[in-house]
């Protein structure tokens, strides 16, 4: 992969603020439209998905 492709690929990542904002929006939608079970399971799944994305961005865990 060339350097220009690598720099372009890095520019497509979301900032930490954007990740947190998306998490809050999706959690609000789950709580607002879903029942209790759906909200709990959805938010737990959302936590896993966003934790993996955050880890990929910051490489905290190998």
C-alpha cells in the first residue's frame, strides 16, 4: 500500500468525540424505541462494538 493510500485511509477514522456521540445517539434510540430487554441487550452489544472500534483506533489491547 502506498503512502498516499495509507494517509487517506487514516483520514476516514472517527474521532473519539464522534464515537461517543454516536454511542449516545444509538443508546437513546434503543431506550426510546425498544423495550427493557432490547435496550439492555442492544446497549451491551453497542458497548462491545464501540470498544473494539476505540481499541482499533488507539491500540490499547493487542
